[in-house]
């Protein structure tokens, strides 16, 4: 990636300082160290290649040189509009804050794909961005703590662009895809990153509004479909996705009719 072009594309966005790496272990890891060392709000780490990119639930995320987008943003909860809505339930737990920021990354990526390329991208709750039911991008929000207090959140986004970016051995019910499959022109990566960040910065100021939840719900994948939720403690629940609660939890209708709120876990399509 041409760093001059990157800085030019980002010019005008109200970001903090930018660090660019041709090759790095993980932009999330770099951003976390930077946050611990006092990075300003909205500091950005971008890499062309990651050698130990991190995914959710301990998975790996591959970013080969020139093949995708990988970047991480440092955010401080008190600068992020998580708490100030008159209309939405207060976001009271650290888990909910992380979930809302994960959704912020997914909503912004989906919106940018629509604006820049006219692609409809859905969000597989809570963090995957899918085009035609295939995963094109992933979001990983990681927290830095001081005791029980959430000090900083690093929001990492990875987008598959060329065929080289498709990781071997991805889950069978959500195989991976990449942007080039859907386009007949090469992707300008610096424009895409600028477009994602522009959308993200706009929504960040409205993170705890009904508008944000509705926008997220509009993009929610598998509404009305049967899914299996694997909870962090490995218990499983099966039900039909009915949308999002006002807090952004997944509303799952169980087979005896009751609808419950799911606060975390991994979604799989239920095989019939
Ligand atoms: C997932 O789908 O499991 C989340 C993938 C998140 C990948 C991005 S790439 C940029 C940032 N740095 C990392 O190490 N991971 C995130």
C-alpha cells in the first residue's frame, strides 16, 4: 500500500495519528500497546500484511501482502457515545460496550461496501460481514482494562479483497469470499479504508441511538431463519432470529415460542 496515498485518502477525517506497517504481527496488538502507552483517541494502525492476525474466539486471521485490508482504531469509552442517549437503554456493562463497538465496525464496513461498490452486505451477529452469505470481512473489538474499568477499546477490521485473502479452512456454513469476486474493476484499498472510517466516525457519535440499532438490525443476516447459537460456555440454543433488542442483543425465538435475548456467542446455521 502506498502510504502517501493512504494519508491523502484519510486527510479530512477527524482521526488521531496514523501508524502504517508494511508487515506486522497484528494491528490489534500494536494498537493495544500503543493505547497502553497513551495513544490519543482515534489513533489508527494500518498494515499491508499481518503475520499473526487475530480473529474472534482465538481464531487466526490471515492478511497477505496486497490482498486485503487490516487496520485497528484506538477508542476511549468516555469519548465514544455509549452512555448519553435519552431514547436508548443505557449501555451498562463492559460486554455491551464491546458488543456495540463491534457492531459499529460491522455497520461501517457494510455501509462502505454499499456506498463504494453498491454491494449489499449483511451482518452476521455480532461481527461478521457477509455478501451473499459468504464472509467478506470480520471485526474484532479488544479491551484494555485497569482493574474492572474499561480503559480503551481497540477496534480491528479485516476485509478480504483479492482471492489470495481467502483463508484456508474457514467454517463450512459461512465460507469466505472477497471483494474482487463481485467487481469488474480493481479495488482502491485506500479509498475503501477511508470510506469505512468515514462511516464509522459518523455512527460513533450516534452509537446509543435507536437509529443505530435500527440500521444495524436492517443489515442483520438470517432474520426469520433457524440458527444455532453456541454460547461462550459451550451450551447451545436453537431458534429463529427475530431481530435485535433495544440494547442490541440478538432476539432468538426458541421452538416452544419464547423469545430470549442472546448477549454473546457464535452463530451457526442450523442444518435441517
Ligand atoms: C473475526 O472475524 O474473527 C475477526 C477478524 C478481525 C481481523 C482484523 S484484521 C485487523 C485487526 N488485527 C487483527 O489482528 N485482527 C483484526
